[in-house]
C-alpha cells in the first residue's frame, strides 16, 4: 500500500487544501510538504515518495526546472508527478507532459477529479512496480542454478569474459579456482541422487560464505564449481582455495550420511602469467591444476602458475 505523498506548492493555503483533499481518500499514511521545486527535489532524494503533487509556478525553482532535475536521477524517474497549474494555455500543458509529468490538474482544482487522478497514477505505479519485480525475478532465475542458487554456467561465462577484459585494461590480477567434489559419483551411487544433491547444496553454502562482494561463484556442471576472484593474485587465491578445502571437509551431514567426510580437490590459476593471456588459457591452467590435485591424492589444492602448492595437511 502506498504510504507517502509529497506536496510542493509555495502557498501554505493550497498545500493545506491538497492535504485535506487527499487525506479524506485514505490513500496515504505520510504527507510531506515543500515550498518550491528545489526543496521538493531535496525531499524526494531524502525519502522517495509514492507520488508527487506539484505546483507549476513557484519561486526559486518552478515545475519545469524541477522536472529537469528529477529526470537526471534514475531512482526518481518512476515516481508519478501530477502538476497543478492555473495556466489554461495548451502549450504549457503539452510542455509539462513532454518533460515527464504524469498528469496535470487545472487550478482551482475539483477535489473529486484530483483524487481520481491520484488513484489512477498510483494504480499504474503499482502495476509497473509489480512488472519490474517480476522481470527481475525471472532475470535472476535465468542467471542462477536452481539447486545451489549459485550463478549458472552461462552467466558465469559472460562475467568471466568481462572481468578478463577489465583485468587487461587495468593491468590487474584475476584468479580462477575450480573445485570438484571428490568421488561424487560414488556418493550418488551409494546414497542416491537426492542425498547427492544435499552434498552439492552444502558445498555451495561453503562457497557462499567464502565470497567477497565482488567475487563470483558458479556451479559449472555436475559436481564442479568455479570461483572468479577479481584483483586477486595467485597467493591470495591459494589462501582462499585452502580455506575452502578445509571448509568443505568440515561439512556435517544428516543421516544416512552422518559418517561421510566430504572432500574436494581444487585447481588454481591466475592472470597475468606467461601461460595465461586470456579466458581460455586461464581456465585451462586451473583445470589442469585440478587434474593434478586429483592425481596427487585428492583433498588438496594445486596450481600451475608456479611451483607453489598447498600440501595436504
């Protein structure tokens, strides 16, 4: 339910009249006031209202300049603005609508007409907000793996490419970790796919907990996960990988897997090096390091960037 309306008018009398008119309709819980466009703009930035009723002719900043300022703030553009104007000329009405006003009402206004227009624009805003939330929800679903809530492979590939281009442009480090759950097929075969899914969910939660706000984690396929660490050299990535290895090993599962110890092998690589010049080579190096971790006994971290690797504790 809408809760706040902002009323902008240089006349105390008119502001009071508008408040009384709208208050009788029980459409809002909060009424904010401003005496001109500048004060009204500051009020909008301070606390976004659900709707604005604004006079067109005001001192310091009139309605036209007020609209121009609102237009440059993306977070304010979707707030409906109804103008009150004593001007009866067609050009002023067209101009105010072309500049972004939602509607206009001629002064002296009819109370029933003003309330009706307010209701219409509140309903339009409610539908637009709902559409926006639905669109964002479907966008999120298209980018995430439904089981683990990590990014899916398609979205990660796009992020990987853009982060590599940024690393090249800024001459910054970019590290990649590939994590594979050890002997996951045997877990599925022994306990069934539903319990195997619980293992993947538990591993994903550990990845979530290890991420900084600008890191990216994805379920790349099956029991394989990838983490992209911007602005992180190989030394930092190895530390993250080792913490993840230990974190996965600490997973406690419910019956019938309460005796099962989950382990993971991790391969780490970083840009830039002689072996890594782009997305494909960085992924290849991390994948080869993962292969080495598997070959060397699993439950360990390996890297091909240099001779450094973190041994099994």
